[in-house]
C-alpha cells in the first residue's frame, strides 16, 4: 500500500476531534444533573477515532502509535498489522487528489 496523504486535512481532523473530546470531558467533569451515558459513549467513540487518526499519521511516517495490545485483543495481536489495517481503511479518505497535488 503506497499513497500520498493530505497531511493538512489529517492534522485538521485530529485537532477537531481533540477539541470535541475536551468539550465532552469538560461536561463530564462537572457535577452530573442528569444521566450522562450518551456523553460517555460519545467520548469513547471520539477517543477511538482519535487513536485511529493518530495511528494513520504514525503509519505513513513509518512509525507505530499503538505498540501494546488493547484490552481484550487476540493473543496474536500485531501492532504493524493493526496500523496497516487502519491505513487501508482510512487512508483513501485522506489521499491527495490531483487538484491538491498540482
């Protein structure tokens, strides 16, 4: 797999998801006046997405973002394979188009 990544778009998405995570954490750190399960689920989804975006960024730079197997992972979990699968899934949406490269 070899493709050029739009690094500006990827970094912008990482910054955006980071600000969403901070906003959710601010809400969850305040005293709860109502059930907050929806916010907790949303925070988990955003954190997973942020991890995947950071893993993609690391992979295209020849590095690994996640080195240890997550909880509940298969015994044969492989960090390189994990990053490759994320890059295959997310990479095309961040690929440089002809208009951007000109």
